[in-house]
């Protein structure tokens, strides 16, 4: 399992446990539909991050380095 995913789950469980133990209102929606919405948004974010990171960059020639100049500007 990815360490970021594990840390996120542990942090979420820790915040939920702390809110319940201290009697603080939970920062999450109190109904099942709201909780499922949070899970769906997190899953979508994670899946999109993995999908976009697995393909090569198509516009890297347009990205400037430390000076901000692209390869097209330096060659002309």
C-alpha cells in the first residue's frame, strides 16, 4: 500500500477519533451520502493523479526553465 494513502487514512481516523472523544463536531458530513461523496471525491482525485502521472508530458518544450525562456525562444 502506498505510504501517502496509509498516512491519509491514519490522519483521517485520528481526526475522527479525536473529534468523537473530545465531543467536537466532526468536520465531515453526518450522513452516509455525504460520507460517500467525500470517499468518491478522494478516490477520483487519487485515480486522476495516477492516470495523469503515467503518461508523458506533451508540452514540455513550452515550459520555461529558471529564466522563463522556452526552447523555441532560445533557438531563434
